[in-house]
């Protein structure tokens, strides 16, 4: 396990981003619900770097279990970064006036924002980086422990170990015990605890009930990164952002500041797509791609390897009445060079939508985690040559993983 407790994490320079944000807020160029793009992407990239160190790479083959973890963790960290960026923007807006309700001068506002930015983008971000790295390592470690008869909770054993974690030290139980979904490290910010294969006769020597475990571990850490596939819980930032209401589903135009699809097609300079004239031609293309393999694998722009198999192609061609065979030859390009990638989680299920704009209509490839990251269908976002704007609005929301 890499311990960065005494080493400043390698995070980016936020001064230019904060200067731009200060100008935008003070002069009312940025509305309170629009995620600042530079802040969002820099925060996400810093946390992604932590995750890459934790799982030992930036890209993996389809059969490597880290490939699925990579996709889940990307969704989590971009979602976290979106919530954090909006929380920071809200904080900056609150600094336009001092504690007496008097409008600050630009210099007073700038000074206050740099103090807040230091908290968000250095103090907190360094802690988030170290914790994300530890959680990624823990998730990978959990996979290696599944064949262990029992698992033991270990602390570093120095004078910086929290009292609650010292109480957990030596706790031993089977990996199937639900208590691991509460206490699996990291059990708090900058936690350095670790799980190791245990010894059966140690079960019960350290007695911790689930009720006691919930008292010892903060709510945001009561999950197991190896099973929840969550590195950082964004609930704190979401509550900061929206108060006591339900978390918002972030939208392409309103929250990410992206152009509407209608406006994109007003100046249609998109490439032409490949066209296939008949089902037989689509199957011939498919067979040429596979060359005796049962699947083809495409590494997308984020490093995730996506499987495209015969079942997906057959479903796309046969199970729909809208002549999808005409554009199946574009599927590899949509995955490799999309204009946008959106992702969301429905419970434990991960969905990713790859959108590429072509001169005729956008093509969407839908991908989920089903025994690996697998494409399951492709379709046009439109019908009879007309954009389906309602459909695209529904697709362009949630967590923005990538935009060209």
C-alpha cells in the first residue's frame, strides 16, 4: 500500500482557474448552477490520477477485473468533481457580500475567494487525493482477499492511528460478513488501515457489532470500495450544493454549459458516416472485423476497453425495425472517438452512453457492465432524418465523463 500521509500529493495548479472563476462570479458571467469546466476537469483529473496509482494503471484489457473498476471509478470521481465544483461555486457566490451584508470590493472579494480556493483545492483536495488512492488500493485488495477464509483489519500501529481504528485493529471475520460493508478501509479521511488474510482462531478476539461499527465509522465511509465501487462519497458536497432537497441530475446545457443539439446542427459540419445498404452487408462487415474471433474489443478515449460481440450486433441489426444495419460500421468509431460520454449508476448497474454527431444524425452506443464492460445496442438519435431532441436531452444528463 502506498502511504502518502507525509508527502504532498501531485495536484494541479488552480491559481489560473480560480482567477477566471473570481472574474466570472463577480461580473455575473457564471450562473450559480453552471459547473465551471476548467475546475471540474482539473479536479476530476487530479482524482483520476490518484485512482490510477491505486489500481496500478490507466487502461486494462477486457478480461482484467480492473477494467470494470476503472469504468465505475471514473463515473464516481467525475460525479464527485461535479458536486464539489458546484459547492465551490456556491461558496464563491456567498462571498460577494461580507458578514454584514455589504458588497465587497473586487479586491476584497478576490482575497476571500483565494482563501476559500485554498481550502477547496489544496487542503481538501490533498485529503481527497490520498483517500481516493487508498480506496482504490483497498478495492483491488478486496478482490485478492475473496479466497481467504477470514480477513483481519490492521492499523499502521503508530501514534496517529485514530482511537476508533485502534479499536478495530485485529478484528477478524469471514469475507461474507456484512460488517465489511461498513468498516472496510479507508474508514475515514486519510485512513491508512488495511485488510489482510486472517487466522480463524482470532475470530471473536476483537468483538465489534454492526451497531458499534456504525458509531465508529463516519457515514460517508460506511461502504466497501471493493463492492460499492465508490472511492469518494459526494453526498457531503451535494448537500452543500442543494441544501436539504434531493440531489439534482446534472444537465448538459444548464449545468455543464454545453450547446444544445439543435444549435450544433444549425452549423452542421459533422462528418459523414459509413453506410451499409443491406443486412447482408452489415453481417459481412461484422465477420471481417472479427476474423474468427468471437468478439472485438475497443479501447475508448478514457482507457476503458469495451467488448462488442455477436449478440450485440445481431440485436442491433435484427431486433429493431429502423434499419440500424445501415450504420453498424460506425460503432468502433463512436466508441474510440465520441463527442460525448455520459454515465450514471442505477443501483449497482453502470450505464455509459457514447454519442458521436454525424452529418445525418447522432449515433449512440449504449454500454453497460454485464460480466464486463459490454456494448449492448446502437441507434440513431432521431427518425426519418429528424433529430429526436427529447431523447438526446435524456441522454445528455448525469455524469459527463468526456467531451471532445
